[in-house]
C-alpha cells in the first residue's frame, strides 16, 4: 500500500490550506492575522553500539502549527499545534481548521484579559501592547532540496550496514576504546508556510547526519568521553564522500569517526590540563571557535533575549539593557573581530525564508569590533523599530518559533594560522570544542576544548586533556590580536531553547583566533 | 483527548493481531495520548509586551509496537509506531515499520517481565485538570502574572526605589510559564498479557522576576495536583524574591561555605548526580560513581530516594512505560551509593555484562534488587509518555531523608562566612560526566552570609562556581528537614529538595566585572 504521509502530500493540500487561512482570517471576528506551518518528513535512521546493531527505522512525520492574532480592543496571539499521522491525511484541511478555531479562542480570551489589565495594573499596565508584526514583503516561492543521493533512495539495509561497519571499526581501532555509539540518519523534509498576508513558501530540504560517541580508557585508568557530529543539508553522499566546500570540509563518516577514536585514545593517556590562575595567550582553532561564537555572539544577539523575553529560560543579553542603555554602535571587541549571521550560508543553518515567511538577509552583529545588530522576528522588529531579518525558526512545525541562529560565524581574517601560533612565546592552543557554560546574560563563559596544547617558542608542545578557557566575554573579545584566514563552519546538532525545549540544528564557525583568557583544568 | 478505554482497546486489539503473525515470538504494544498546554509569560514594564505571550499546546496520540522475531541471523527486535491512529490499521502500520527495522541485537534478552513487585498507586490525579478549557488555560497564565504585578504594586520598598513614583521605570520583568501535562497510557505484551493503564495530570508554574534597574532577580515556582489549587503564588513569590534581592553586592573569588537552596540542589542532581545513578551510565563507563555501587560517594548526611509511587507527589505514576510497577529506589543512603535507576533493557544488560562487576564495583547478581527496573519511561516532546519512543531510565520524585535534619536558620547560624545559593544557571559537567568537574553561575536569590546571618543579597551574574561534584557531595555537613518541590527548565523529574543543604567548601570565581562600567 502506498505510504500516505510523503513529501508529495504538500502538493495536494497547498492550495486548499492557503485558501483556508485566507478565508478564516476574513470570517473570524476581530481576527488580524493567521499563519500556518505544515511539515512532512520521511526519515531513515540506524544506531549501533560497540559493533552491535541497536535499532533501525524508516518512518515519516506530519505536523502543523498555527498562530492567530486577534482581539477587539487589543490584539493578542494564540497558538495551536498537533502531530498527525496517516489517518489525518485525507481530512487534513478539516483537522487544521479545528485547530485554527482553538488558536483563535485563545487569542480572543487573552486579548480580553490583556485589555482588562491595561488599566487594572495601574502604571504597570501601560507597557502591555496590542500585538504587532513589522511588515514584510509577502513572497511566494518554492525551494527544492539539494542532494546527490536522495535520503529516500538508499535502503535501510545499507544504512544499517554502514552504521554497524563504522561502529565495528571504531571498536577495533584500539583496545583502549571501550564503548562507542554511532547514529546515522538521513531525511527529506518539506514545510509549507502560508499566511493571511498571502505569503506562501514551500521548502524542501534534505538533512543527513552522523553522530559518534567514543569512550576511551587509558592505561592508567583515565577515562575520556568525546562526541562529534558530521552533518549537512544534503543527501546520503556526505557520509560516504564527506564534504568539500569552501568553508565546510568534513571527511567521510568512517574516517571522521576513526579520527574521534584516535583523539579519545590519545587524550586518555594525556596529563590533565593545568589551570593558569591568570590570563594567558590562547589560540583557538576554528572548531573551538564554532562553539565560542555560538555562545558569546550568537545567543546574546538574539533580540528576544535582548527584550527580556527569555529571562526565565535562556537568559538575557548584555548587548541590550534597555532602549537607552545598550551596546548598539559601541565597541565590544577588538577591531579585528567581526561576526555575522547569514542563513544563506550552506550547512545546517541554511534557509531562504524563516518561519514567518520573512526573506532572509545577512546580519552583522559585530563589525570591526562595533556591535551592530540583532537577529529578530517580526514582533521583536516591531518593538525595536527595525526591519525583520528572517531569524524566527522552530525545530518542528508543532513548536512555536523562536529567534534562532541560522549560521553565525566569526568573520574571516587575513593572517596565516600557522604564523598566529609561531608568534607565541608561551601560551596554549585549544583545538576542538567540547562543553560550554555561559552566564545568564552571556557576559562570562567557560568552554572546554577537546585538546589543549602548550605553545612554547611558537611550537605546539604537550597535549593535555580536560582543559578549556574562561573569560569575561567583552574582555576576551577586546583582547583578540590576530584573526586567521581559515574560516571553517561546523554543524551544531543540538542547540536547546524554548519552553518546551526545542533542540535545533544550526551552523557556526570561525577562523583561528588569538586572544587572552584564563586556562582552566579540572578538579576531579 | 483519547480516553483510557480507547487506549486499552487499541492495545488489546494489537495483541490479538500480533498473535496472528507467526514470525512474532514476543511483542509489546504501548498506546498513549498526551496533551501539553502552556501559557508562556512575558511582561516587561519598560518594553512593550504581551503579558501572556504564548497560550499554546501540542497534542498527540498513537500506538508503538515492539516485536521480537526469529530470523536466519538470529533473534531480531524491532520497533515502530503510528501517530493518530489507534485502529487496527494503525497497528498494522506500526507493525510494518517494526518488522522493516528489526535488527539482531545480541544484548537484547527479552521484553519486560514481572519483577515480583506489585502496583500500589491508583486513581491519584485530579480529573478536572483533564478538562481545562482554552479560556481556563489563558486565565491561569494571567493569574500568575496578577500575582507578580500585585507584589510589585504593593511593595513599599519598590515605591521608594522608584524615581517620581513610576514603578515602570525600574525595569520590572516577569517571565516563565504555567505548564499543564495530561497523560494517558495503556500497555500489554506477551510477557504481561493483562492490559494495564495509567492516567496522570499535573500543573507547574515557573516564574523569574526582575527589578532590572537594581540588578535584582527572584524566582518563584509551584506544583499542583489539583486545578482548584492554582493561584498567582509563583508570580508573587518571584516578584517578592526580586524585591528582596535589591542592593546586591559583589563577592570576591574564593572558597566559601555554602548553603544550597532547593533549585541549586535540583540543578546539580539533574545535571550530574541523577545521570550518574543510572545503570546505562555504569554500562557505558560514564558515571561519576563508576565502580562505587555499595561504596561511600557522599557525606553520611545524604539520603536520597526516587519515589515513583508516592501519592501526593507530582512526579508519581502508577506504572512505568514498560508496564512495571513504580516504587522506591534508594539511590544514596547515608552517603553510600545504594541503588540505580533502570529500565528493563539496561537492567538485563548489566546483569549479563561480563564486565559488570568491574563497572559496578560489586557483582551485579548480588545487587540486582538495587537495580530493579522501576524507572523505564518514554518521556518526550516537553512532557508526556510517548508511544513513539523506547523507554529509558528517568527519575520521578527525588526525595531526601535525614534523621539529622534541622531548619534553615540553624544552618545559616553555623556559617561564619559563606553564600546562600538560591539559583544556579547553565550547570554542566564540563569535562564529561565521569570526571565530575562542574561549572555553573549564580543567577538569582543568592545571599552573602556573615557571622551566622544573612548580610546582603548578591548581585546577579557575578559569581561562577568551578568545582567537582564529588567534593560537594562529600562536603555536605547539614541538611534541613523541610523540603519543597523544585521545578527545572526542561527536566522530567521533580526534586523535592531540602530548603538548605550545607557544604563546607565550594570554589567561586568573581566574574563580569566589566558590567559595572558598562551599565
């Protein structure tokens, strides 16, 4: 029997759903705006541990999410979402219409209660506003997926075979590799966005990734656990052939996993990283800077944090205290440092329109050391009086979108990375990212590296395990005195934000950089 | 939302269908229906805001089938699920996926089998929570905000801090959410053919409030098993705690005696201790307690139990998502690691692991009772028991017991110079779970203690802890009798944490000094 939930489903329902949204907006009393996201995916995945298969699956997914803005005296938003299945396909417009009415009821109820409190809360009610979205151009577009080997054309047996083969190879790499886990998944997804403003975006994309976890125990009993991810918005070919693009260079997954095994084994024999107690010269490689830019530039540049909307969860941003006190136009980094977000860059963070149908654009966050802009949504853009720049995205259609990074990077510099190291009399080279912890408004960070090398007289010396760097974000950024010309981007497969938590795939990267920070080892 | 009887009927039909398939040697059917409703809150006095930002929900129902089939390669196990279809057609679709994806897993022993324990918790939730209307959901969120705004408006301290009496210029913030979880499930299998079912519903509220001009932040939270108990309490608590934190001071780097409040205790447990107390973490050599089952891992002051069948506690369930009874797992008793959270697969795996003794530190067979699989749950999607997931070990209600418990004021009086830590942020094992190294920052509700008295609030985001979980656990010197449930962002379990846990020494670093000049 033909599988009913498939990518082609969107073709069959696109026009009906678009009309439903347009008609509903006209029909529902005091309704100002409606939008709908419907997402279909077809996915295959397999897992293996220590050379043994654990699972494999070929499955599909269908979900939708609705936003309604409505109200008599004041406008308020209401949302509704569901995960759906095969049984919903034939009656999909009716299912969505039912959900739309619930979203509308919530908006109307909230609108009424907001109006009551506008006066009831005295002085404090004045900041309650009638929900607004900054205007955008209503676009209609269809974007196909990019891949050489469709995720649907590879058999589940082949996926399982490769998964097990890699797990076996990692297990037998060295007797000090004690445990390994391999996950491979490949999928084709399609999302339709339609709004009552006549935006209609139909986007298909492939997504393939391999995750590897290795636990190694050295001869003296030191244990190291490391994980890494290879992924792109491409087809099966990235696992077998790797990726060779201008800024994304990843080996085929077998080699990628074996490299991780090799690192884990050498680290299990390494000495623990010392702590410097004071600032030292630190050179960070593009992979470490992938997590660094993510945490201390990307996240605080999300305007919902700046506007306090994430105070209870992901935190605020030290880039903006209020409309009169903020870092816009002010120096936050050395003039050598630039950073930006660009959804049109390739990789996990690539897209052309966000989940409000806003066409995307590159946003400079730091322009030669000067803080210059936030990622935003239509609502936050309206609050700040800015133009929407297309950074409102959800991990799935059933979640309400949030302001998320697309691909956020440190800008490329001009220096040869080798010369950046060779100039250092004494310092440390941090290679590969591991685990972060950042303070609530992103003003301080501690991020561990996979490997830490001591630099003496311009050369890499001893390698240490369990080390990283810690600094106040501004102090570190201001200390940067060399930026390399070797920009690389890497996938981040699990950025968490929102209530409920949404784990989002996105991209980050940067070149080699040199600055000053405290080196921090472990206490265990 | 689908009724329990619909789910029961679905698994019954699934079992009957599966028994007609000759290749199926064993099978399990799990059907569930979940509704997750939230009002996300966002109020700012100095920036346009909606107040109730997102009244929203996600819902799902469906069936998951796990099968064991014979094949020329040996026993194969597979799993498949189908969303929004409890009929026989849905069962067929799930079964087809399970068959297609079945693999030979040499470590798979069997589907869950009776452990000899009996279910003890039935009919334990308020059915009116299941019938919450859209209007009721929205109203509940506004009620929490009313609580916070009421506290701000009624505060003399705040009025005197406001220039020209305009409270709005103080940069008042209220964020967080009200969450309603409605769960229903049914399960049956070849090994446990009687259809079992369960139903639960809880409400939690989680609020962060700020007086941003004074760098003051406070938290409020509440958990409810009854719809009628809902109030604005979490909001008013958050706001009051923010007001209490005005005029915060900076504290220099150093080692300090510490009293951890409920949220920090829950944060450390959720990110380091509980993950280390699972059989899977021992199997994969990742637990920070590796090789120490039956050994001292904490001060003898600490006794910590996972209690999944306790009536009146928010995380309780009648049965696990494997159809096994929930119960009590003593994790740490008098500082000794005494038990581990297990699901059936990991339980069987460690019992049959030739390196099991090396990993646990004791013979698995001698300690099988300590690893009884009472904790296999399918939590997912922000709450709910998912038919589309295989079970993993999860805690439910983590409770503390101590014969030496005292009150918070007595603990504070014992501290010469130290810190009452009210809320931690971004707590991670930075060098991997095994090493136990942790880092985290203080972000609210924290106070400097001097000469046995609270001296002053600590300014938000000015201290980082860099230490090791083993040092903290072994350094526990006192604990309060009284506890309260702590709600954590993104966590499935509820920790009924002591109001105070005293630790003799923790290392702090002063951070973010540049902010004094910036704002």
